[in-house]
């Protein structure tokens, strides 16, 4: 049986911790090949779109801190960079999300 990818594990952790309405996780590592921090095995750079009620009324910095805390073990194990779009449901709908 194939073990889950880092991308799948990140999705699972964010789902567990935030119960998102929208969650997209993309492995962007290929765009960073050759960078010192990219590493040879990939799975170092990710783009995350996360929409959840937990972000309602929270400042952007607080949202980022919550995600970094959730994914701390991944950051310690080789994930180098996270590009994040973190929205409350109200913000998501105001931007045309459905």
C-alpha cells in the first residue's frame, strides 16, 4: 500500500484542525528546484487555500500563526515554505467563492 504524500498529510492535518469549508493544497516544489532550501526530494514548498469559520474575526497574522502551529511538525521535517490564502467564509463569499 502506498504511503500518503506530504501533500496528503498536510491536507489531513488541516482538515482535522480547522474543519475547512474549502481546502486546496498544492505542491509547488518543482517551481523551486535548484534553490538551496528546495531539497532533492521535493515536498518543500506548498500553496494552501483554507477557508474556515475559525478565521472569522481573526487578524491575518493570527490566522498564519494558527496554520504554522498546526503544521509545525511538517516545517521541522523539511517543508520550507508555505504560501497561504486564509479566509473566513464571509470573506470567501465576498470574493465570489461558493
